[in-house]
């Protein structure tokens, strides 16, 4: 698919459009990757009609990622009025309208302020999940245009937007999503859900020192986050048994980042360090915060102690840590590095049973799903959930993904092909889809041979931070 898309040829576009209509298994992920490729490689005026026709045939909520990339194609082709019109079109679903607003944010479209005002003016009968989608995507536009924050137009639009957030029909999740972006835009360290506080911040364009109820601030290895439903994604690939490098614990604060009474001589490898960092983080959570732990190797799974988001009671924390403590003597862990699988698990998790699919658009994911993710990993992705056996041509590289020992085969044979999400570029494409509407805050910690560039891209998608342990 990628090689075809790179040609940017009309014939290639038609082949890929046909693939979207009749995808191979896993059908949903084939469509997700195709949608991203449409927006990335097909952005000429001649591409727009064909992609609009495809969207007209696939208008369901599950196709919202296609909608975003079709609107992006039109915008990049100079037909900006199509995304403008879609954001205001009440005959479209709220997801399609939000997708159009997200394109205006992505392109930092200067018409965005005017369109936010028009969207706000038409929300009188909009409720629940639809209201949240439109307000949060309007907030994304406001964030994208932050360089104009001193202008009268920006100030007036922000004032109206924040006034709308004071209404009782607006969920705290929406207030948190907007507050995170304003905090980042204006360099504010304290985080409150009070829209009137943010109105004052926008007026002076800096942090204001005054009493305001602040949100919970979970902390993991020195990185502070926000939110009350936290997922910890912990690398359990075999390389996590590697001996710690000198200085790997540099800058970690006892009693905050690592347990205060920790015997450091017992932290002999990367997994030991990850486990103790997690122990300290969980111990520091407020009891009304919920957490889930997702270790990942070749497969990603929920800990038995955290099959769903669990309240951070001392009992639940102890159960989770006891499960990890049992791994103490393992010489090997869980083989490869399936980071994409762990991210999928995080977005599917809720306070009840995990979602079965559609985590990027399912209302339960917004209402009851993870709002903050911490990732700790020591290497590049080397596996995914969608590998497949197929006949390989001579010269195809074959080997252990985690050990990086691949060699070309001398004759055709059936091999297990890596999942597309083993490559960082595809992982990033799919994470953009997952988080376009969910707006989960994502922070990354790296150790060992961690792919710093990839971790930085992941954190940027989640408006989060990156820390490389030992630096």
C-alpha cells in the first residue's frame, strides 16, 4: 500500500480506493492505514472528487478517520471552503464536523476563529457526546491559532468558548481537554477545570497566581501528568533484562520517583527499575484516581490485577505490584516489543470491560476510558498484533525482531511477516487516528536503546513530555 501511495498516481489512488471498499483482514486497520495514506500522498485537486465519493459511501462513525483525511486532502488542494462548510453542516454527524475542525487545527487555518464562533452559535440543541466532540475540536483550533492570542479576534472567540464551558451540560472531561491546551499555550503549570480562571489567563497571556481548585497530578519518574484515569504501558521485552547502565537512576528522587527505602543493589536491570518506578508512582496516586497496568512484549495484556481501570486503593496497588514482583527471577521476559498493541489496549480500556473496537470514536471511551498514558520502553517496536504467514521471496530478511539478527533468505519459504505497526511511521499514523478525538495526554520514558525520535513523536501527539532515564 505504501509503495503504491508514494507514486501519487491516479491509478494508484483508484486501486487504494477499491481496497478501502473491499479491505482484507483485519479490515478496520487496513482502512485506518489507507485513510492516513490518502491524506498524506493524495492532495491534488483531481484527488478530491474520488475521495469525496468514497466518503459518501462510507459515512459511518467508524469512518471518521477517513473523513478527516478527505477534508485534509481538499484543504491541501486549495479547496479550503470544503472543510469550512463541513464544520458547520448540521446534516453531517458530529464526528464528521469535528473531523473538519481538526483539519482546520492541523492546518492552522486563520478562518478557524470565525468558524469556532459559528459552531458555538449553533450548539443550542447539541448535547452529550456530540457537544463534547465539537467543543473539544473547537478547542484544538483555538490552540493551533495561539500565535494570534493577543489579537482582539482571538480574545473574543476564546472568551465565548470559555463562557460556553461554564454551562452545566459540559462534562469535566471537556474542560480538562481544553485546559490542557491552554496551559500548554500560555505556559501555565497549574491546571484547573474552572473556565473563568482560563478567561483571565487568556486576557493576560500568562499564569495567574490565585487560589483555584487544581486537578490530580499523577507523577511517573519525574514527569507530572494530569487526569484521573491513568494507563501505565511497561516494556517487558527480553531486552529489559539488560544490566542497567551507570547513571541510569540519575535525577530520580527517593520517596517520589522511586520508593524511599529502596535497596538500590536489588535494581540490577531495566525491568527492576521500571517496576520500582511504577511502585512509587502508584503509591503517590490520589485514591479517587483510577489506573491500569499494561505490560507488553510480543503481546500486550492487562495485568490480572488490573483487568479494567481500578481505583488506586492500597489494596489494588498491592495486588498489581505483587503480580510484577513474581517476575523477579526471570532470565527472559516476553520476547519482542509490541508497543502498538499496548497503545491499542490502553485506548480500549474502561472502568468496566474493555471496548471491543472503535476506541477512537466509541462514546464509552470518552466517558469512561483512559485520559492519561505513561509509556516506559527501552527500544524500537519490533512486533505488532497483526503479523501474518505468507510466502516470502528470495532476499527477504528473516530473523529475530528483538535481537536484530535478520538475514536474507536463499530460497522462497513461508515466514511470519511483521505487523505494519512494527514500523514507527505506521505506529505514529495510527496513534494520530486513535487520539484525534480522544485527546489522551501521553508521556514517554526511555531507557537503554529507546527510540528517542519515536518517543518524541508519540508524546507530541499526546501533548506530553519525554524523559530519557540517566540523562
